[in-house]
C-alpha cells in the first residue's frame, strides 16, 4: 500500500483533495484553531485518533485505521441554514466515501454525520461533524527493493536468448 505515510502529508492531501472536489467551500483548514471570523461555508479536517488495523502487511510496516473528522461550518445568516448545513454534510459524506485522496491508501469509509456541539469557538455557526475511517500503513517496507525498479520486462525463449538475440525478445510488461 503505502511507504511511510506521514500525518503532515495525509492532512495536506485531504485538504488539497477537498479543495479540488468541493469547490463551493471557501476555506479548508486543519482543526478549528482560527481566531478570526470564518468565511463560510468552510470545513475543518482532523485525524482524531487511530488504532491497529485487523489486517497487518507483514512487511515491517504497521497498518492503522485513522479515525477522521470533517467539521462542516456554515453561517446562520441564511434562514435555511439548518437545511443547508445538513446538505453540506451529506455532500461531504458522499464525496469522501471510497476516496483515497491521491494517496496509496485504502479507500475512505464514511461512518456518520451529526450535529457538533463540542467546539465552543464555533458556537456562532451551524456545525456538523462528518466522520470517516481510513486504513493506512506507516513505517518503511523492509522488503522494498533497493535501486531502480524495472518498468519494462522482455522475455526471450530458448534457444533464441542472449545479447545476440535481443531483437527477438517479446515485451510482456511495458512503460505506462
């Protein structure tokens, strides 16, 4: 799967993916740590915790399940803000289901969406929490080959093998 996913890289990949796939969002940040008024609609993304995955790769890496949360935040100026924040949460849940965020990881699995009242700094906004899980592998693969990995494979059939017969070799795996 992966070769040493780092949380900084994971956070950035999810933020980038959200901005590319949910263009209606005005701001995408890590965790609600802002001290200024928010430009809504916006989201905050965070990895809440992780646990050991049931399936381990047996290559020196550790597979973990990341428990992630996206907070969808909308202003309350619109008379329909309760409906709008629910629609935003549903759209985000649909978008993240089965997403890999451009990383060599297992697909994301939507878990739940519900109103969020646990962030007092966001009390002036309508906030919903969208949770999902994603299995990733951390650490280095001890079996990763050193040096260059071949991109093209040719096969020769006896007796027409060797340097004098390379023009008779058949390409079985090519550059992609």
